[in-house]
C-alpha cells in the first residue's frame, strides 16, 4: 500500500511539475536559440565572450567588430542549429501532441492528425504550392504581360536553347539508360559484381560541379605545340590530329555533346542499379528453357530479358529524362551558357539573378515545368500499370 | 524491395555470358571500371603534383614513375584549405547539410505516419497533392521564395537555406516513408492500441525504430543531394563569401582560376571527399532507397 502511494506521488510530481517546467525551459532555450541563429553577430559575440574568458582580448575585439577568425562562431552556429533544428522540431510535435491530448476524446481524434501532418503541409504550401502559382502569375503579369511568353516562344536565341535541351534529352537519356542496361547485363555474370558496380555508381556521389571540374580537366585544350595535359586532347594529338577545344567548339554542337557526356557518366550508375535489380528478377526457368531451344546469349538478353524488365526500363528512362531536362550545374560551371550551349534551366537562372528580369525568368520556369510534366504523368501511369503504386 | 526468385535468381550462370566468354568478359568489366574511373583518377593524381608539372606533362606520365617522391607534393591542398576559402566552405557545407537532412526526416515521418495510419478529412486529396509536388522543378519555386525571404529579411542566411531544402525534400521523403510505413503489418497497431498506446507513443516507440532502414535511405539521399547542391545555395546563400558552401566555392574557383589546375584539382577532390565516404560506407541503404518502390516482381 505504502509503495503504491509513493509511486503515485512520483507520477504526479512528474506530470504536474517536472514536465511542464522542463517544457518551459526547453521553449525558452529554443527561443534564445532561434534568436541566436537569426542575429548575424550573435555567434561572433558569444565567441568573443569565450575568448575574453581565456584572456585573448585582441581576438575578442576583432570578433565583435565583425572580422576575425570565424571558425569558432561557425561551430557555435552549427551546434545551435543542430539543437534548435532537431530539438525544436521534436519539442513542437511533443508539445502540440500534449496539448491536444489534454482536450476531450472528441477533439483529440480529429485534431491530432493535423498536428502530425500540419508542419509538412504548411512547409509545402508556402515553399512549393504558393510559389508555383505565383511563378505562373509572374510570368503573365510582370512587365508587358504576354510579351514574356512571346519572347520565350519566338526569340531565336531561345530556340537554340530548346534545341540544346532536346539534344540533352535524347542523347543523355539514351546514353545513360543504354549504358546502364548494357553494363547491368554484363556485370550480372561476373563474380565481383558488387565491386564493379561500385565503380560505375560512384560518380553519383560527386556533385555535378565536381564532375564538371573533373571533365573540364579531361577536355582541356592548349594551342598546338604546347603540352596537351588534357587526356582527350592528348589522345587526339597522339592520333595525329590537332587538339580540339571540346568545350568551346559549337560546330555540330560538339561542346553540347561533350557536356552531355558528363551527365551520362554520372547518371549511368543510377540506371544500372535499377536495371540490375530488375534483371535479377527475371525467372531463370524461361531463360534456361530458351537456352535448350538453342537461343544464343545475345538473343536471350535482347529478346527475353529486356522485354520482361520493360516496366523498369520505362521508369528509369522517364526518371532520367526528368533529371536531364533540369540540368543546370554542368552548363553553369562549364560555359555559363556561352558557345551555344545554353539550356533552359541555366537561362532561367541568368534571367532571374543576373539580368533581374523576373517576367522572363518565370516564363522559362513554367516552360521547364511544362516540359517535365508529361514525363511525370507518364511515369505515374507506368507505375500504376506495372502494379508498383504506393 | 528486389524480388529474388526462389531456387536460383537470374544471376551467375557458370561459363556463360551475355556477349563474351569468361576471360574476355572479366577483362571487359575490368577495362570498363578502369575507363569509368579514369577522369576521377586524373584529378586525384594531379592534385598531388606541382603546378608546373601539371601543365607540362600529362598526369598519366606521372603514374609511370610512382615512386619518384620528388614529384608529389601536398602544397596544393595547403593552399586550397588555407588561402582559398575551402576549409571555411567545408564547415559551411556541414552547417547547411546536416539540419537540412535531419529536419525533413522528422517532419516527413510524422506526416507519413499520419497519411498511413490516421484518419482525417481530405487525406487522399492531400496525399495526391504531395505526390504531385514530386515533379515540380525547383525553378518554379526559386523566385517567389526569394521574394518572400527578402521581404522577411531572411535573405542570405542559413535559415533560409535550411527551410528551402527541407520543403523541397519533403515530397520525396513523405513518399518514401509512406511506402514503408504503410507496409508495416496492421496487427502492430491493433495490439498497441488495445494496450492503450497513443498515436504519439506508437509513432515513437514502434514505427520509428522499425522505419530506420527507410529513414537511413532518405537521409543519405538528402545528405548527398544537399551537400552537392549548387542552385539553392547560389540563390539563397550566394551573397557572402564567408557563408559559401563547397559547391559554390568550387564553381567560383572555376570561374576565377580557370587554368590554375593545381588549385582546381585539389579543391575538387576536397569537395568530393565527404560525400564519397558517406556513399561508400552507406551504399547498401542508398541502393535500397533507390530500389524501394521502383522494382517489384
């Protein structure tokens, strides 16, 4: 009996004192943290206090003035960000949950789902739904209204951009998916399969910017007579030709193809992983039966395996297509759109943030959206058809 | 979830191959892997060479005499980390990436749980909207959000980038997590609610621990995506060099030091180090993430 009373007292102590007080402290801490994050100088000032504690007044002074070594303030900022970001979010959910649980059963059932789903919906609403509507609105109303659209559709420079995007689409997707398929089939029969796949897959972890630097090095051109330290031109020269400025030559859109190669190099791994898994799902029985009927390996692969994995093939193709249409980093870093390599995503960036033409930039964004939309719908339809829906 | 057929999956068939017989096949695969790694190898080797060496001889020539230690140097890395902004950029990338990965996971898992196991009006419609948002290109959101930030005075802060990345990553996160959570056996929930557990308790004590593979898969996606992102950083963080992330810094180096390959190669390699490491260690989850919901049967 006595034990039970003690348990009961501990519980009430927790719920009526510890928890609310703890929550209050957490909320206050969070508020301070948020303020800390929003004020630019706050991190530096706090670091300055630490420096002064250790007697380094000179550095403290520098920090307060806004210069000095920013590493310590940065670490502070990062630490606070982590705590506020993670702790804050959890506190919010826990807090809202506690509040809702205190209400009657009736309210609890209908309000709680909104607590769970609310933050996501709010974030999506403000950061995605409203901007989409707003961008369409901007494209039609900024400046001369429909003139933006007219520019997008009739300007010859834009036509070149669209042609480039189509080239990217066709060559990029065919390359990435084609190679992905071939490599998946090839590697399927090898013992160290996982290791081999890692090599092909690795570029996906590299940023597009990093990949651009890597390939820019490969494509480097020096005037004939100087040492060609770019791999491709070294080979070109070795074969007896003059070195070619791959990235600058727009004849036959050579440079665009050179840029597309970078994306293929990166995206093949993605296609390979998905197609490899799909290939492994093909039942061996039919393949063996076909083999008994005298089919060669090549026939087996192209006439039996490939059709069986059609669903995955389509899905990979469409997904890669969407990625390719949105390409920005490669063009931005390699040429900035010059030498006739411009693509819609890059042009949109230039219009918006270098030329500050909101109207034209918005139109280009919508054009990009319209280009991607049919692909996405096709993808959904394909997923439904193959029975892989969520 | 990959399907493995019962007795023997379509896989290693002894002494057969698609196009070639065994030895040429192995040779072809090795050659392929080598070829694929060649560009990366190029900058890796070059990053350890002296600036004049890089521009006077091909990096492949340096490989012919690998033990000639006079030709290797660490000075490029010293320079890139020190006088260039890279060390600072590395910290900035961490500051940007980690909250941008952790926050969406939290928000999305709550939402995915609600979509999967709670009842509320418009549940179906709202979920369709979330899925629809998967296809919206970033570009549609860039300008209005930036105007919104400028109006609130949040331009060029880390918070603006965290929120943007969180919101942009939510559709995929909710999609992946919903797929996973909705496939958990419903008896779990029935027994738990009979025991008097609230949704919150079920979520934290049952669903979350079980969802770790899916959470890990998305975490890696999002980490790599945000770390390697250029556009969002460019637009919302581009103003102050002190806040520059690695991708931004690298793109600036290309613009400003186009031919100084000793800097560029070392810089590029540093930006790649962490994501490649993360990728290599957690490959399994990454692949699982890509495959979940993509291949069935």
